[in-house]
């Protein structure tokens, strides 16, 4: 991602290793997870700043997985189980919806009511609605983490596919998820800025 366009230079985004070690020695594991989750989410939101619906819907290559309306006019997106090999190319919108809905679903099954499914959850169809879902999902997970103490981070919680994980793994996975897909979106936004609404 271009720092000058979508974020700050990497060298300025984090404190030094020495200062981080000093801080880490003074805080709890929950504090460290909360800080990392907040930093990762802040990087993601900087990457999304100013995004248009045209970028969201752009299909860089033929056959891209995307967000679209189904036969009942509900928003949905391409998905297959098991994942196809090789995996298909996915649009900016697909990746952003994926990040947002995963936050909601991870909360729902690890700490929530365990009622939502991928069939029943409402899929957003544009930038504004997707970012609203993203903010809600992140807020739910931040509240979940704030309610925990270090001594319960090993407690087993449920994932939406039925596997049990230690609670801490929900948060580390979501931290990695934000950074991984956020970087992908940043690169695609750079490509869109350079290539315009044309297919590669």
C-alpha cells in the first residue's frame, strides 16, 4: 500500500522494540492484545479512507468473486465450501465484506448468542454499509476483550464452524485478519488509482 496515499510510513507506525518491551513488562496480556487490535484496526481504517463504491465493486479480472444481489435481490457474495483450488481472485468489496462479517461471526459464536449463520447474517452491499458493519463487529470484539482477565484467556470458546479455541486465539486471529486483508485492499486501491476502472 502506498504510505503517502493510504497510511503512515511503516517506520513511524510503531514504537521502538526497546520501548515496546518496557511497556509490555508493565501491562497485562489483555492490555497487549487490546493495543495490538486497536493498532491493526486503525491501520485498516486508514487504508479504507475515502474509498468509493466504484472501487468497492471494481472487478480487476474476469471471474472475480464479488458482492452482488441474488435472485431475491438480497446482497450476497461468492463463496464455496471447500475453498476452490486455486482460489479465485476477489474484489475489494468481497475482501472488505469478508473482514466485516468475520468480526461479527467470531464475536457471535465465541462470546455472543450463537444464533447467526452465514445464511442469516445480513450482507452489506456498498462501502457505507460495510464500514458500518465493520465498526459494529470491531466494537463487539473490543468489548469482549475488555471484559476478560488474563487468567481466562485460555478458556475454550466456540468458533462458528464448531471448533473450540482458547479465547486469546479469537483476538490474535482477528488482528492478523485485519492486517492481512487490509494490506491486500491497499494494494488493490493503488492498482485502481493507477489503472482506473479497467480490467487487467
